[in-house]
C-alpha cells in the first residue's frame, strides 16, 4: 500500500481527478454563471430613442441651387438596448436625399438612410419632402445703408457712413437673383443718439417691393459705422433792449461776454461772430436782475448754447434822474431866497433915503 501511495502514478491519478472536478464545476450553470446570464439578458432588452439628424443632399450643388428641404429631420430607432445606446452616442449613420437623377423643377423625394445596423428598426419624420431644383447663380452686390435720420438728437448730423465689407456675394436660383432690387443693411439707431453708431448689422436682399428674396448671402453681416457729430462756434453777445417802457435810460450788465453755440453746419455757418440777446424791459420799473435763457433768446438759430442761461443786471437810471430833480429843486429855492433878500434890501434903502430928506 505504501508503495502505491508513494508511486508517481498515484499522484497523477489524483491530479486528473481534481482537473475533471474543476471542469464540471465551471461548466455547470450556477452561481458562477451569473455574470454571463446578466450579459445575455442585457443584450436582449429592447430600447427606443429619437434623434435629430442633419439631412444631407446627394446632388450637384455647384450647378444647382436646391431649396424646400429641412436642415434636420427626426429619426426614431428601436432595438437591443446596447446597440441603440451605441448608435445614439456615435450617430455613425446618414439620412439623405438622392437628387442626382432629377431635373430642374419641384420634386417630392423620400428621405433615405445608410449606415444603421440591420438589427435596428427606424422611423423617419418626415418621410418625404418637396424640393425645388433651380440653376445656381452667384453675383456680387454693393451694400446700401438705410436708417432713420430723425433718430439723431436735435442739432446733430451724420457723417459719411462706412461699411465693411461694402460688397457681398449673393448665391441662389437664377430666378431669385433676378428679383433682387438692392442689398441693404438697416441699422436701428437709438432715439436721440449723440455719438457714433458702430455695430455689426444683418444684410438683406430685397425685391422692388421691399420683400426679402430667398438667397444665400456671404457674409451675412457687415460692420456699419455712422459718425454722428455737432458743429460749434464761440461768439460774443450783445445785450439789446426789448419791449416798451416810459424809461429809455436802460443799461445792461453781465459777467458773461462770450458763449458757445451748437447746431448743424448750416446753422453755425449762418451765425456771425456776435449775436444779439434781447432783454425784455416791459415789466421793469427799477434796477433788477434777470436770468436769460439763451436758447429761447436765439430762437431756432442754434440747437443749444453753453452756458444755457446768463444773469443780466438791468439798470433803469432812476437814481440819476431823482438826484437831478432834487438838485434843480434846491437851486430854485436858493434863487427865490436870493430874490427875497434883494427885495428886502431895496426896501430898507428906500426908507433910509426918505428919512434923510426929512
């Protein structure tokens, strides 16, 4: 027995038995096969999802201009969960329109797919689209600028408009290109704007009725700069009497001798080196001060002034007149007194002469 146990054949037999046991243990379904079972169940679960996919064209787009089709379409796919998830993440399939064999005009075409796994089912919305195929034409147009000049603040003027680039390339069906009356940008200026307008503005292709033409513009926006300025000039002021009054001895004084006037080029050109500022004295009876609104005083000759108002002292000359009247009264009294004295003196001399004769 000891010889058998110590024999190499015995150990080889034991090893063979262990190997056979391990083989049958692993092959038999049980706890050890849970992972494989889960993987099998996962692969058979059905899943559905909807994707938005770009629609591609199979056509000679250098020769033809095609309109009427959507840029994107929706496709609902359904199948094994893992396959649906992978398709959603990669989107390694295409939806397209085959227009290669179609002539000029309108056509109803079915949207097709390529690249979807055969285990997936799908539904495309819409299934059909109507496309319009026309000969392609490209032209270059200058860009016009159209804006509301009444948006400018009073007295402000717009300078020469700068557009960059000043031309754009227009591509479309030859029938649409023929409709174009002008290519224009319409910047919207804020009401009462006083500073330069400087923005990117959308370009539009319009027909003779002002309606948008269905074409492609390159670039779609241009840079528009509209200089907005106001002219100014420094002038001296002349204070002039205005209104009826019994007193004609008015004099005017002000610490302000020169002002700055603002307005359009034509307004400033019409203003001389000095301006008359009328001072109403119809309600003035004594020395007084008035605040004069220069804008109102100048009427519509300018937009506004700096300063906007000035203080004017109005002297009536009544103090001088009163002094002269008092002086004249005093002189008259002195004359009367002198006459009385002379009369008394004459009477005295006459009395003395009579007494001497007696």
